[in-house]
């Protein structure tokens, strides 16, 4: 199976540069994954497709304002780092530009020395490990100095940092937002709960892979990135009961999907656990955890297009993406949504 099989023509003017004023007024394409039939709705209509006893699973990770612009202490050269993963003891895995300027021992400072970062390890593909030096609370410093790590296809400045967070973001640790969840408002979630739908949370910290294109021709040659995930005992119990009772599990986003499928693949049931996953889902995969998926429209040839194609059929997904463009849907992180049921 070739990566090129998951390409599609994209009108780049449809790449959303800013979020809508109201989160839940984005468009919603509803697609039957077995027939490919399509309906066009608004996101707030999602409640009409959820039934009493169903479980809606959200990823409660919180994005770090992890994009920092600083300068080398010795030469004053401008350096940009993107903090990707907390390795413990104030050591962080970071993506650096320009990486060739950063060697072991190089010190970069931010905010006139409010934060300093010393390179302690050089890795491939622009990755470096830094020891962070600061006084006080790191997340408060990042709130002052950092910017949201928006994807490279977004060129507009984000005026409100909270619009690149879900309204239920809680556990700090992501380098990118779980964007399918950006459409929910607190009011919509309350209405969904009042209908008898259970809302549960998992955590998956979105990492480096979000920023990496697939660089191989054959899908099976692709090495998936690793991300941290966790599930609570309460959530596991609710999900297992839903399975037992024949209720549907609806994953919000590919990150929730990867978490649920990782746990089901590993244990054969949902259970309290945490760990790291590099699960790669593409056509031929047998889904064990989810019954429906709420997701955005993804980049051509990306692992995310492969995942949604596995949940339905590649031909249906590509057709849906063409129909979305004909109906002026907005694409990618700040774009519109799709329910695959």
C-alpha cells in the first residue's frame, strides 16, 4: 500500500487560518462508513447522532505554549525551539531551528534570561535535548514567553491562546491540540449529558509526529512516533459497561481513537493504565474499541487520512474530502468536522 494512495487534490484557500467566532457553528459532514452516504449539518447537530447510553470519549490534554524565540548567549543568533516532550528533571526534547547552530553545551536564553536552555544531547532530524534553567514555575514562565505551536500551514497570528485549547483541556503536555475537540462548547457538552450520553476522558499528549510528513513510499516502512497516554479506572469501567450493554463508543479525534485502540489491542478490554503508544492505524486494521469517530479534515498523504480510511473505506474518504471542498468546508486544525458513523 503506497502513501500516494492517500493523496487528494486540495484547494489551499480552504485551509482555515483562524477559528470561527463560535466553536460549535462549524460545518459537520456526517458520513455512513459502510455506504459512504453523506449529510451536511452544523456541529451543534452532533447531539442528534448520540443516543442515551452512548459514551463520548474526549482527550483532555492541554497544549503547552511551547514555541519559544530566543538567542544564543555567545553569538546572539536567533534560535527557535519547540518543546515537544518532558523527559523529567527539567530536561525537554525540543525541535530546533536552525538546528545546525546548536551543539552540546550551547546555551539559549529567552526573555532576557528569564529562561535558559542548555543543550545536553544532539539527536537526528533537528531534535535536541535541553536542560532548562529558571527560577519559579515553568508553566508560568511559558505563559509569559511562549507562543502556541500552531502548525506550519497556519500563517495568521492567533489572537486568543485559548482558541487552540479545547474547553475541557486539563492535563498539560501536548505540542499540538487534539483539534476535533475544538468544536465543543461547555453548553453543548451539558446538552449531550442531559440526553443521557456519558462523557469520559482519556489523555494522549500530542507530540512530534504531528509536525512530521510521511517520508516513505510504502506505508509499512513508516515509523510511527511515540506518545504518552493514560486512562482512569472510572473511564475503563464506563467503557467496558458500554461494550457489554451494546452501547456505542464515539471517539472525539484520532488521538482518543489511538488511545482506545492501543488499550484494547494490548489488554482485550479497557483498563486503568498509562504508557507510550506508537500504534499505526491504516486500512486492514481491525477496530476493537470505537464505533464512531468525530474528526477534522486531514492533510493529504498523512497518517491521519490513513486512520480514517481504515475506519471506513479509502474511496469513501477521498470522495468525502472532494465533496467537502465542493461545499466550502474549512480544512485542518481550525477547520470543520466530520462524523464517521
